[in-house]
């Protein structure tokens, strides 16, 4: 019996490096990375929207 069960080990965080060799990744791993990247794009777009709104409010306040 192993000292640690697989369920007790910390899960390896999925990370993707732009330009990384994809040859050794399975379809499932690629799917997870696509989902990860889509979530990141949504997060970036939400932040851009928020910053544009703040900028527009500041511009309106200072009558730019």
C-alpha cells in the first residue's frame, strides 16, 4: 500500500505556456487548456470593460 493515495495528492495545476510544444498532450489535456484560455479571455475582456467604464466616467466628470 502506498503512503499516499492518488486522491490525497495535490492536484497539478493546469498551466499553458504560449508556443509550448503540444505534441505530447492528449485531446483531453488540449480541451482543458482551451477551456482555461477561454476563461482567461473572458476575464481579460471583463477587466477591459470595467476599465473603459471607469475611464468614461472620469472623462465625463472632467469634461474631456
